[in-house]
C-alpha cells in the first residue's frame, strides 16, 4: 500500500509550475527577456493564454518583449484530470 501511494503521489499532487527566472517583482533594463522554468504533471501549459511547449524533462523557455513600465505575465497549467494552477509574474522594465 505504501509503495502504491508513493507511485501515485504525482497524480494526487496535481500540476506544478516553477518559474526559475526572472524573479517575480524584478526590475529589468532589457526589454527582450527569457522566461525559464519547470512544469510537472501537466497536459497543457500556456503563457498569457498562448500555448508553450516543454521538453521531455518538463523544462520550458520562452522569450518575450516587455513593454515599458509594469508588465504582468500569467502561466496557466492543467493536468489530465482538469485540475489547474496559475502563476503570475510581475516585472518592471525601465
């Protein structure tokens, strides 16, 4: 029973999204940035409602052009059971 629970932990936990860079709340001096992170237990993922792709290890890397001032990016993920998660990244471009 313990082994079965251990193997089923990814199904129980649901989708996970981790943003490695840039850090939330960062002030940046370059308008062209790269958003990097990792996603686990997902069937779909999007950045600002645009689908993005992950590699076989679950890593993603997307480049964006920031507008001057305050920028908000939203990463949404969903697993095959319909459970959802959302991460918001707020950046300032000066």
